[in-house]
């Protein structure tokens, strides 16, 4: 049966695959960048970032020679910035230890910073033709449905069975095309909801479809509880009218990026968090002033609320009160604060929320 699945799936992929710019090249560098960018990001969002990133850093040498600030600035907007840091680290390693060449074995690729099992297998199969099964979310969905594999794929026992089945299924002659075909099927046809079984090339082989249980697979544990966070962000300007931003310290989620100064007003980790203070008030203004003094030693006077912005990072749901404010002391103790001319902000690596606030302010206050 595996051979029959390979044949119909590869035939379907040859006819129906999307035209994506990174599929036009077979070099490991371009494939690696696209695969890392596509993690937890939609393909449509990745394309312009990938094109700009490759134009700025066309090869391993240029990426390795760049500064971290330059890499983060080119990555800005894609989120999960640890991926960009790992790309930079890995490029340096390949220049220093592999003579500027991408390693050609799965073990060596897997040893690069930030390269997991999926990315290593994707690069190895697409760039070098190695018969390694690349198992991402789409592949998990397709394979668990095809073979009605029960259990949560995040559990070790289920994952091992899934890997065994995927390895046996991969086409040894066209492993790169086959991996991409499985992922394409998951993206276009075998969707999480409303799977288009009537147009699926593997429908006749699908055990979940035959049992009328497509929506059952893949099985999963309950989703992670959401976290409700309310913060106060300040628009602080220097004496020339340039915004003051703060660099996120090492160890933070967005380490190295620049953000509006802010403090947390409310934080609740519950499946159904208690109501958060969504309305701005004089009491919240005082909380902000006291919070900045405690956290950063900043003496600020908070003015009016400019906007309430909503933002999401993983399972965190953030409500941000954006406020005008002034420094009451000329010598701000927070050494991470720095003023930036407006003309330089476009090339700066900003956090997602800060970019959202900047768009709001640039638009004259319209969302």
C-alpha cells in the first residue's frame, strides 16, 4: 500500500503544488532559511520576509558576518526571535567549522543551533536527497489520519510510532518531493477542520475516512491555558521629540529587540481569567508611575491614554494601555533607554507590540 500512496501523492503534488519562490531553488541555505521562517508562521507571511532576508544575506558568509542587530532587524515582524539568533549562530559555525559549506549529513545538520528533527530532515531530503521523513504539524495530521494512529503525537510512544510509519512511507527516490507533497496535502486538503476528503488523492487509502473518524485525528491533550496580561506602555520623547525605547535584556522572550517602556498592571494564569482592568483611570495612571519607579527607577508623569491595543504572544493575551508620559528627571537611571530618530525606526528590530503602537501613532490615531 505504501507504494500506491507514494505514486498517487507524488502525481498529485506534480500537478497541484503551489508556486513558492523557495521551491525554485535546491540549495541548502535558501531551503534552511525558508524552513526556519515557516515554523509557527503561515507560508503567505513568510514569502516577503524570505525574499528580503535572502536579498540582504544571500549566503552563509554574509549572514555570519552580520551583526545580531542587523539580523534581528531583517527578522523583525516574524516573531519568535530566538530563531533568528540561532540562524546567526549556525551561520558562524558553518563558516568557521565547515569552510562556509552547509553540512550534508543529518547528524551534522541536526547539531546546528536551533535545528530540530523536522528542519534537519527537510533540508537533508530536499537539498541532498536523503530519505529522511520530515514530520511537521501537517505531516502529523496526514499520517495519523491515513493510518488511524491513536494517541497524542506529543507523547513519546505515539511519536515513535508516527516516526516509524513516516520513515517506511517516504519515497526513497524522491524524498524531498514526497515530504513536500505530504505537507502540501495537509496545508491544502487534509486540513485541521473541514478536511476536503472528496478531493484527496489518498482518500481510498485513508483509514480514518473509511471509519468516518477524520476529525478524531490527530488526538491531542487539552490546550494550554491562556494567560491574561494588562500592561501600561509609555510614549516618552526626548527634548528633540524622538521616542525613547528600551532594549529587552538577555533572557527575555524578545531579548535584543527594542520596545516601548512598560510595566505589568495585571497578570492572571487561568483557563478563564478574572476580568482584567480594561479601562484606563487615574488610579491606573498612578499604578504606572509607581510601577516604573519600582522596576526601573524612572520618575515619570503619566498623561492621558492614547489607545488600548490588543496583542497576542503564544498563549498570552495582552491588553496594552498606550499613554503619553514625561520624564521628571533629566538623568534617566535606566541605561537601556535610548532615543531614536523617527527615520531610523524602520531598520530597527522592534517588538511586535511596539510596531503595532508605532503604526497606530503614525496613522494619526486610527486603528
